């Protein structure tokens, strides 16, 4: 069964009621540290804001956590990784957390939790 992506484009509502449109832009990785994968999203706050008012947010996925996860389960598709990072972004936006690297990096426990929440099969 083919995985159907859910979080490549979505809306989130900040705690102050501001609507935000979010769209996945691109993915990449860093060659330093544990070689984290990075997923970039465009966030436009308020439905009537122009694209010029958009900000770009990066969500990191630990390379080591991903290796451990895939060793015990299976290799994740690109779409599944986009959904994992998009879901984390949505949750953090709706919780009012800062969208900085401290809050936007997925490690072991969070990876397993998000995968379970998305119903990603083994």
C-alpha cells in the first residue's frame, strides 16, 4: 500500500488565533555531526499575508536517531520524513513554542512517537 502524504501543505492556528499556511519547500542534510536531515517549510502567518512576508523554517531529523529507527523497523520514504517533520512543526506552532533549532529537531523518542501518531507501518 502506497503511503499518502498528509503534511506537505497544511494550516496551523497559533495560540493567539493567527492562521498560518505552511508548505514544504525542500530537503537536504548536513555533513557535520550525526548528519541530520533538514526539511524546509515556508510559513505564512495570516491567510491574507503576501508570500513576501513568509519565513522559512527548518526542521531537523537526527541522522543517528533515523539509523536506529530504521534498523529496528524499516527505511522511511521521503514523504514519510516530510510528514514527520511537518507534524512536529504544526504541533510546535499550535503550542506556541519558538520555531528555533532547539524545538525543531527530532530525536529518538520523538521520532518513534511521531511515527506512531502518523500510523507509519513497520
